[in-house]
């Protein structure tokens, strides 16, 4: 698909966790992801990352 | 399709966690009424969750015309064909797509009667009827009046009517938009529409004026919109709040006049966005309350009035969640996971939902509002500390990124729902 947003399906779960935690803390710049990541706990981020990694 | 970060974030933790054991009771029947973002998503997620489910989607139209980005059609920036989606992909996944209207719902016998007189039985029914208008709530504004003064709040012919009226208007004309009181579909929508019509006027008919008459004093992304209007459309776009006499109390379609308590505004083009309620089928199923909308359980989206019937999307009373395509898609995923769990006699998991709404104030100037939601005390509430709007002081490249992301979001969600 033609999109500026990177595909995340099947990505390494560590990368997703790091990205979400970075968005949440503000260390990783974003437009909207910082606002969204603040709504998720570490356990939820981990569950999201594991689920995504299992998708292909 | 690829799953983007944004698409994934619309999915629920519940969907992430449920296992897929064999069904105890064989081929359970689930009927979904309404093939928009909520209904089409729900049908798809149900069929994917359990291939043995017999999923029927009842939708009156052969195609769906999407509302997000339809303001760009009105402003002449986009063809209506870019808004239309068919159901071929859903059929290809084993969903029975029945092109008809649901004329009656019998919650006790669990039967839906279609326009052709046939009936469809279900173990679980999902209603995703979107909105209907409260014709007559605004004196003078009925279905016939919508030909002279289009609402364009369901995308399709009305979108084209408003576009063509703007196109035919001479330079120097006066456009008036009437924005409704809460709640209504797409809270930032009237203001995105005002912005893009202002953009059209500025670039094509610069001597024209646009007035927004509002039944509210506050609206979604207000400071961002107003800052952008001051910067981009000074002297062209005027917003009249409720306190300043903006509430329209009657209209006269024969003269395209909008009347408030203090003045009457004769328009060359008038866009009247009427008050709304849940789509008709919610009413006939007994799932709508005295507000006209549908109270639901925030974990399962099961109706609080009709057991066995679930309501998702704009028709539902979803607490802090706005009536948006993003929210409809997210709710549909949660509902599908809950319905699948209930049909397996498993407990549904409490969900966490996301919404993001982009608005364009100009083609290269996007703004957004986001929220994260969870059930608290029987309602969907904001997760504290999360969500919010784009920064007020962002540089132009930030606005351009958000405009690009808006377009990418539309491609992603429509591919996920219909593609």
C-alpha cells in the first residue's frame, strides 16, 4: 500500500516495544503516536508487540 | 494489504488474546445490519475469528460511499469515485452479503425480516446502521428541503449536490453552513468542511464569503481550526457561536434563508447539517432509548435494552468515544471478538480502544485529535493522560505530515474494511 506509515505486521517484538516506549516517553518524536502510546501500560505494549509479531 | 501501525492500533487487546478452539454449538449464525465502517469491519472480523460462523451482512446499497474525505469532494479536490467501496472482498471471504433493507427485527425469535419478505435467523445480531436525520426538528428542514439546502452528511448524491451548487455559485456569493448541537456524526466534520469550502472560495471565488452558524459555543479541535482560519482565510470565513446568536431556529428552502433569534441569512449555497439519531433499524429493533441513540455494554457492545443484539459505530452511545469511522472500526473489532467469545461460552476480555480523527484545514495542512478509551463504571471513558490534539504551535512540516497521514489513514482503513 502507498503509505508514509511503516508496516509493522510481523516486526520483531523488541522493536515494537522500544518504539512504543519511546513514543510514550517523548524520546521518539511523532505527530500522533505519543498521544496514543501514553494510553498503554508496559504489559499492554508487550501484548501488542507479541500479537503483531505473530501476524504475517 | 499491509497492516500499518495505525491499522493495528484500532484492534483490541481482546482480539489479540482470544484463542480459537472449536465451537461447541456448531455453525452459529451472526447477522450484521449495515455495511459501513462498523458493520463491514465486524462481519469480516467475525468470519476471520471463526470460519465456521455463518456471517450475513445486510446492506441496502450495492456499494458504500465513505464520509471521511468527502469534504474534499465537496471542495472539488477529489472525485466521488475515490469514496466508493464494494463488498466483493467480503463475499470472497465467505460472508453472505445480502443487498436489502432490514424491515423488522424480532428480538425474541431472533429473526430479521428483509425488504423482500424473507427472514434471516441469528444467534447474535449486530446493528451498525449509522445515523438517520431528525427531519422536522429544525422547522422548515425536511427531506425535500435537503434538495435545496443539502446536508451532505451521508456521503453520495448529497455530497455531489453540495459540490455542484458551490461550483455553480458566482464569485461574490454567500455560503452558509448550519452546524448542529451535540451529539452528531464526526464532531470536527463541520469545521473541516468550512475550512475546505473556504479553501475552494479563496482559490476559485475569492470575493465570496462563508458563514458558519453554530448551535454550540465549543467544538472539536476548536483552537487549531480557529488559528488556521485566521492564518489562511481571514475575512472570508466567519464563525458565529451559539452565544453570538449562531443557533439556526428555522429555514426557508424556497429562498435558501436560515433564521436565527437575531438575524436571517439569505444564502447562495446553504449546507444544513441536521440533528441526528441512530439509524432506523436500531429504533425498530428496540435498541434505541429516548435520546434516539443506543445504550451499550462497553465490553461487548451488547445493547442494554435488547439481549442478543449488539450495536456498534455511530448509532451506539459510546461514552467518550466520538462518532467517527476510526471509532466504528475499533468498536467493530472489539464487538466481533466479544461475540465470538460469547458464542464459545467464553468470557469477553475488557477492551482498550483508540480513536484518531484527522481534519484538513487546507490540502497540505492537517490537524488531529486522538484518544484512548477503556470501560469504567459501565461507560467508555478516556484513559487519563493519553490522547489530545495536535500542538497549537507546530511548524508547517508537521501540518503537512498530518495531511499525508490523513490520506494514508483513509487508504489503510478502507483497505482493511472493504479491500
